[in-house]
């Protein structure tokens, strides 16, 4: 039996299996959107179509109270806000953020003038960030939401301006005025929310702050047309607990297993591919986190604060932070503990994190993510140089003794036991390890899988160009040139290896380049680029080692 060749085929089979398993783990079944929702246009919703922004599911004072849906109400005006990285729309009924676009991240590779929209409320999708006051003197009840007023219909962070504050005002009574401040900073995706309670009355004002993210089950727009053969990444809720820095809860699990959690600090978020939104309360505040699903099927992730009291003739503040933007793990790490883990590299994170750091460091030097991938490939190749050299020497020696192996197979064709014994004696005599060519490949598999996750999950690679026809390393090669080169390189590698003596194994090996080429047609171009460069470097190393061994054998 050709042990080395059998194990090589087994190694490739294991690699394929691991890829499929990891791909399946990355996959989230596409949620079933309401058919009417998919067929309608994307025109903004107003009062005439019965789904105004002012009427959402408002929690009761007790966070454990069962959710109930509100009826339709009246339309309200909106306020637009523009900073260098955010374009928002605030509904004055409730003061909710009902639209958020990211001008630094465009929707499609060929529409750079259209920013990617993460929050929106229209006939195609509902995904909004809400906040309000409930409790004894709360302004948000199941009978309606407060209607705020503001000085301007639009606010813009001007050139040279680092901060912008948008203030909404609501006169709860003649003696109590509530201001809802939104504060923005240049270059930041964090929105500071500050409820200011101006209590001029003779009695205490008491209320509870709630913040929530509300989303329907529509498809993740950031994962469409990204070269994953229709695969969908995780779409759902994430949060932190006192025991774990990061937990996930898929939308389809929320109805049966809703989140109910009380802790100090923390955060709650909704994740999609490359982007997220998250409410972050003050770290020293006790909060109650929960999820629910409305009767109409919308998903809600919220937190409520402890009751706050504002004394007579004084003012008080209830604050929170809202993050709406890309999964920039280094920025998220600075906002709240565990939030950076929303960039989920799976169980191989301990390999993926150093690879990502290495990728970013090389990118700082070369300024191109494709070149950074090539740089990482070179460094990984250097790290595994000796291991690969051992494997290639084993393959070269197997190629050298191939005629003797064929002779043994023919001589003992009727006795498998003697055939195996003779082969093992030959391996011992020639000092060949039949496992030497396979084990290094198995050792390197986790690196490949980890890099797969890095390229899949890192927003930095989204719409990142390389050269020529590759204008998006996170999407598949539009002309399939890289996968074809990859298949050709696999074929060349096969020619450098000893041919399998077993006819069945030979046929399997002949088809492997074709199978892998088809498999890689739908992989992100960045991952195929890594594989191509790795193959070319392996071919060069293997060619040099094989020729050296053959020359030494000829001299002897």
C-alpha cells in the first residue's frame, strides 16, 4: 500500500471537510422575509401606510412584563444629521434614529456615491435604534410617544468642527422640560445619548431609561453578492454577561429562549456581516438586558436602567452610547469590553488574531490589502519553511524510490501482507518516512482555516481592491482567473510528486485540481490569492529540493 499517497489524499479530504464545516458554521439560514415586504418598494414609511416611527413596542416599568404591540399613529417630522462618517435621520416622534448610512462604506463596489445603509425604516427593511423614558414620570407609554421639537431641520458637522450636538426638546409639563441630546464627534461612529431632565417642580421626577434595537427578519444587505455562494453569516443579537465577554443569540432562537440578564455595565448589539449596532450603558450602572419578538415578528434587543430620581428644582441626566458602524475590532475594544469579539473568528481565534494583526501591519507599509495578503503568505511560508522542506524531501525521496515500490507491488501482487512488509523494509533502508509528506500539510491546515475567517470577517477587506480586474478582495474573482491559476498550480505540484501506483488513487489525484478549482470559483478573491501564492512558493521550494535530491542520487 502507498501509505504516503493515501495519507496525502486523506489530508486533502480533511482540509475540504474542515472548510465545509467552517463554512457551514459561518452560514446563517436566510431569514424568511415577509413576502409582501420583499415585493414592495423602498419608499419611506409615513402615516398613511400605518407604520409610523412613533409607534413601537415600549417596555413596561417591570422589564419582565410581556410585550404588546401598539396601533398605528400619526406621522411626524424628521431631523437629518451629517458628520464625516455618519448620515442619520431622527424621528421627532420619540426621537428615534430611523436611518443611518455610512459614507465611508459604500453600498456596492460600483456605486461609490451611495453609502451603505445600516439602519432604515421603509417597505424593504425595518431596523432602527430607539430610546425613551418609562416609569412613574416617563414620557413613552403604550398610548404614544412624545413629540420633540428642535431648532433646525438639519445639522451638519462643518469643516474644522470636531463636535456636534443635536438637541430635541419636549415640554412634559409647565414645570418639567426634557431635552434629548445627541452628541457626535468627528471620525467616530459612537453617538452619545443624553436625556436631560429639567425639573422645576416641587416634587421628585422619577423615570427609567430604555434603549433598544428593533429589526425585522429581512436579509443582511452587507452579505449580498460577496462571493460566498449564497452563504449567510450570523444575523442576530450579541451581548456580554458577567461570566462571558461575548455571547450570541440568533433571531430564530429568541422567541423560545429570550434573553433576561441583569448586570452592571455590559452592552447589547445586533450583528450582521461587517457591521453592527450596539447600545452601551454607563459601565458603573446596573442594567437589565432582554430580548423579545413581537407578534408581527420583529426582533427587539434592549436594556433598561434602574429608576432614576431627579430632585425638585434641579436637573438630572440619563445617558447611553450608541455605536452604529463597521466591525472595527480595535475601535470597538476601546468602547466596551468584549464588543470587539463581534468580529468572530470562530474557534481558531487564537491563530486568526495574530494573522489579522500581521495583515494590518503589512498593510500600513504597502498600502494595498492584496499585497498585505501576499506578505502574510510569505511570512507564513518562512515560518513553516523547515517543515515544508521536510515534507518535500520526503516526497522527493518517494519519487526517487518509486520504481522499486512498483517492483515490490508487482512481485507481491497476490500477497498484501508481504507487499506492505517489503515496502516498510524499503522505507527503513532508504531512511524515508512515509508520513513525512502529509503531517506538515495537516499542521498547516489550522492556519489556512484561520486566514479564511480573517478574510471573511474583516470589514477592512470589504471592497478592498488589488490590481487589475480584482477590485474587491472580499468577493469572488469576477472572471475566475485566480481560481484557474490555482488549479493549474495544483496540477504542476502533482507533476512534481511521485505518481500513485494504485490506479484508483491516480484517478482521484488527477481530478483534485479540477475539483478544487470549481470549489474556489466562489471563494473570496483574497483567499484564492493566498492559496495561489502559497502554491507558487511551494512549487519553487519543492522543485529545488527535488532536483537537489535527484542530482545527489545520480552522483551516488
